[in-house]
């Protein structure tokens, strides 16, 4: 059996599951581009803890960690089971890597998790284990976090990093309030940032990626805070050394809010 790929997805707001978009269409077709996983391990930008935490909840509930959206979004349920045995394995691998993991016995699916999974695997019949990011730690830490779990790929486990390639919500909300179809200045900054990231990812230049804050252009404009990019490094690390990166999706909202996704094989 070929090792499972790993994925980084830009998840957007919860309305990605209801509003037509190129990103929604991509996520709906994602499972067709991959082998069917035995289980999924996902690191969402919305699951933040001090150090790594592994969820071993056998029946995770729902977390509606957003406000101001359509009422129907607060009624959606993604009833995929957890996998306590896999959670124990994940915890053990992280412990062996010296990352001092903790457990969460109860934690639901936040929108960085359930929106992606609902679109890609709507039957909710694949067990899911959640792993946290640490917003106080850098790209190298999150790459190491993913790398510790790389052996799971040989066991049919799909690892997903769910964040966003750009995440300037102040600019997004400003565009929404003002009804702006585009922002040329911001779009130019996003072009430069996303282009730099794409070149580094495609060329496998992990050394450059891990110091992205020093090397990439317009960092503060694209990521006022780091947490939504950290799942990218988790996915890249989990792919192992020498992985080939496929730029699987790229679309924009307001001409500047980027929804790029990468598959590492």
C-alpha cells in the first residue's frame, strides 16, 4: 500500500458549506483525489493549546466557534466518531519525539475541522482524531509535530492541516462592510506572499519555509497573527522528507483572500 498523502486546506468561514464558491467545489471533490483513509488526524488553527494536545473523545460533539452567520450553520452536525486507540498511538508518537503531549478527553469539532470534513466526507463514517496547534510556537515546532506522526501514513491515516494561506480578517470584514468587489493594493500583497509560499513549497525548500516570517514578503499584511498558517507546516512535516507537493487548489475572495490548498505525497 502506498503511504497516504497529507493535506493543507484553507477552510474559510463556516458558510463555506452553504455558499457556492470555487473553494467549496474543491472541498466537495477532495475525497475523490485521495485514497480512502482508515482514519483522519487533523490539526485545526482553531484548536489552540500550550503544547500538543490529543483528543481521545470517542464521540466528539460540535463547536460553533463563530458569530453572525446564518442560523442553519448553528444546527449542523458532523457525527464522525473519534478513535481513542488511534489517539493513544498519536500521543505515543508525540511523546517519543519529546513533545510532551497532553490529552483532551472531551472536545468537539470546531469549524476548521467540521466544515472541511463535512464537505469532503459527508457520510461522517471515518474516525477523526484532533491534534492542537500552539500559537506561541513557530513553524519549526509545527513541522516537527507533523513529522512525529509521519509513520501513520503507512497505516492508512490521512493527516490534514486546516488553516488558511492568508488570514487578514480585518481586510476581509472591511471589504464585506463596504461592499468592495476587490482591493488592488491588498491583492498585490497577497500575490507576492502567496507566490513566495508557492515557490518555496513546490521546490521543497523547507529551510526557507521554516523562516517564512523573515523571508516572505508582506507577512504582517497576510498574517497579522500566525495561527492559521501553522497547519501548513504540520501537513508538510507529516509528509516526510522528499515529499512532492501538488498545488491542488487556488481561488480568491474579494480578489485577495486566498484559499490555496496543497497535497503532499
